[in-house]
C-alpha cells in the first residue's frame, strides 16, 4: 500500500496528479470493484465531494488521481492523507514511484506550487521474509500487518537535509 500525503498545506480545495510506477515490478490492485477500472482509495483529509479522476492507466504506468471539495465544504489546511494505492508485486527489484502533472488549488482556483517527494519500494523474490509495519499516520484499519507500506508526499515535504517542512505558496492563474 502506498499512501499519498500532503504536508503543511493551506486552503486546499482540489488536487489532481499522476502517480507513476514501474509496471514491470508492481501492478495496481483494484480498491473498489464497484467502479470501472483499477482505482485507489481516496482518503478524507480533503473530502472528495467531486472525483475528478481515480483510475490506473497501465499503458502509461500511472494512477491518475484528482478530487475536489464542493460547496458548502470548506478548504482544508494542515497535513493528511489524500489517497492510498494498493500494489501487487510482479517481479523482484527496486520499484520507484513519483508524481507528474501535479495541480493543487484553493477554493478560488488559485494554483499552489508543489514540491513532490517520491519513494522507492524494494520488491523481494517470493519466499524472502520482510519486516512489516502499519501504514504511517493513516488511521486506517484496512491495511493488514502483512502488507509492506510506503509513503509518498505531494507538497510541503521536508526539504532534504534541513529538517524543516516546506510549504506551498498560492500563485494566481489569472492571465495578465
């Protein structure tokens, strides 16, 4: 399970991004058989009143995710999980996950700058024991103890070597 977090955000009302992965090493496991295609679990840090996108695109090796709150919901500030994606090991190796096409916006459609933090998951050959731990800060009871977990950040992740969180700053999208 890969949990996608946002850190130190202010007035977040909508997000959209692609989570990239290495399809020769891992495959997305469908989180909701009632929806078409393979998809993720959208978490409730930002209440996903409107789902913009929630689907795996195996040809481009990316999970396309996007959601927005809707009036009368308020924008959210702080830190929390946006989504969880379950993966199945396909073959051993070092699977890298990253972000492309990241857009974060407030309730006035002002776009935030984003700093992404990717992650790696080492997929071991069948039969090798692994140390496991519960998913970090998700509050989820849906992840069994036998599942390896990873966390990837979208914005406000710790700047490398500083120990200080970075924050997103709003930018206007109005044309001059």
